C-alpha cells in the first residue's frame, strides 16, 4: 500500500509533462462505437468521476452513449477534524456537488448512490460487485458492449484500490471492457514508474475541457476551504489539480474478453447508431474521411467499370463517387436506417440502386467488375469473413477489382481488425495486390482476380510502420 498525505507536494505536473504522457496512443473507440456501448462509471467518492473521467463523461454524452454512474460513498470523511461541519452535513453537501457535476458533464446519465461508508469499502466488496452486476444486467447489452470505468486498482487510496479491484474482477468474469482512471497516482508516483507507459489517452476538445473545469468547480467543498479555521482547509491543492487541467485524460484500457458480435448483430447495432445521428462517422465533415475517400478513388486501377457493388455502404458518401465511375452501382448495407440516407444521396444517379442485405449470409445476384469492401470486414467473425471472400470470388468477373479499405486500430467488441481482414483476403484468394496504401490509421488495397493482374503486380506487402503507397 502506498503511503501519502493529501497535503504532500508530490510529483509536479511539469515532470509528468516531460515524461511522454502526451504521446501515449489514443483510446481506440470513436464516437460511433461509443454510441452502441453502455458505460458503468464507478466513483468511490464524489469528485472521483470528475477528476479521473470528467472529460470522457462529456464525450460519452455528446456521442449518445448510455451512461450509469454509481457512487459508493458520500465522501463524508474528507474533513475529519472540521470544527464547522459534521460528517452528515458534509455528506449532504458533497452529494449535492456530485449531482451538479455529473449533470453538467452528462445530463442524460443515470445516477445511483450506493450508501457505503467512506473509508470502509474493503468491508463491502461483495455488495459493490453485486450492485455493479445488477446495473450491467439491467442495461440489456451483450457482455462485450459494456465498459466499466473505475478508479485505477493501484491508485494508492484504500477505497480507490478496493473499488478498482472489484471492477477488474467483475469485468474479467463478465467479459466486459474496463477503463481504469488514476487520481492519486499522479501525486505519489513518478514518471520512472512503468505502469503508465502501457496506458492510453483520450484527447479532450475545448468544450470537454470546459465542461470538466466547470464540474471541478462544482466540488467546492474539496477545492475550497470549508472555513478559515484549522481542519477546514481545501483537500485538493492547486498543484494537485494541475494534473487534471491537461488537454487529455489517461486510462488503463482492457478490451472486452473476445469479440462475440457477428454479422447477425449488425442490423440492430448499426440501426441504433444511425437512428441517433445522421452522420455517425462524420463522413461528410471529417478531413480524415474525405482524404481516405479521395485515396480510395485514386487507387482504383480503371477509369470506369461496368458494374460495381459496395458492401457496407452506410450513408452512401462513397457510393455517390463510385456511381460516377460505374455504369451500374449497387450499394448494400445491413442497416435500413443507413440505407435510407444512401438512397437519398443516390437519387440523382439513375444507374445506382440500394439493397438491404446482411452479408455474407445473403449476397446480391449477378456478377461484378468491381467489389468494394470498406470498413466492413472487421465486423464479421473469422468464419463469416471467409464466407465473404468466397462470395466475392464467385461473383467478380475475370480481371475484376476487389478494393479493401479498413481502420488499422482495434475495434472494441469485435473479433477482427483491419490488418487481419486484409491478410485473410490475400491468403484465401491468392490474388495479386496491384495497389497498396498504408499509414498508421488505415490500409487501402487493390486485389485483381485471375486473368486481370498486371505484370508489375505488387507482392504481398511487408510489415511496416510508416506510410506506403504503390
């Protein structure tokens, strides 16, 4: 157990700034993924949720994620020597502060106070675990669509360590994701500690930073003196609060234990995503998406195609561009909500049509000169992916083009990632790769069916860390 006092000067924020925290990898969950997950946020005391995950809570609210905040104690023991405020009075104040802070960060979040004693969570481990499991059970989500957000299990504060350990056990046993947020760790630990070097960052937007700062102000009993008398000093010193004014938050991230979603879940999941947002992946506004779309169109080896099909067309932003390159184009998606928006976009292209199908169980009739599988393959199981490429092989004309494009980072709740999807395509089809672009975020690849490969085909791509274009 770490020994420290709230009054300790501790490790200066300048030391952490120089440590490399700012270049930790980002949490691999984009807003669209957040929207289909349930987050169970645990706090040992009022203000833990704001200090450790306030900006993230604001992001969850903006993404439309389901959020349940469970507060274990009222924090009534924070000022044991106060001459002006009894523990019961302090509990009432801190619960009011908690409600105000969480309401400002995530107005739609559900809040639950568990009524445990401040400083004694070790005696309530089983009851805490039962409360967390009950909350997860009422969410109605599959196990791998639940993420528990809890204090770091080695934070150094007894209540934080207990709650973190309980959260880790529940997550491991239930197959849930887990985000551990450090609080007192920043005070007593040093950059020489190895633990933080495997963590991830959540960069905060200016709005998220402002929301967190306002929520911290709501916890006035901790950031300001209760009075000018001894025993009523502010618990959280300014030098300590410096650790929580960073433009990012830091978490130890543990993915759900094995992705169990499959194509069979796709319609329900992605209908929910698209029902809550007309453009959930920012296809129309994000420079990343517009750049990726331009590279996708540029890497196609032919100026024009007779017939094309896009598997997983979403709202049709790429489909419209493909319609200009194909005599006929078919846009396919499992989400009827997404497909309705794609149909609106394609309404000015008489040769384009949409089709509601869940692949690979179902497949469009006919043969094609171009098949596009973009940001879709990792939503399948390994068996479904093999079936997808068998379907492609059976429907692509000789010399036809298979274009693959996928995000390279882990995709929470799903079995595969983008690099695996492309490796399976190369291994199963044994078709030459005639075009390849790869950077840190996505891989873009063209494979050509037999009789259409060019003499100068690119061999199977080696592993590399930097951008590649062929």
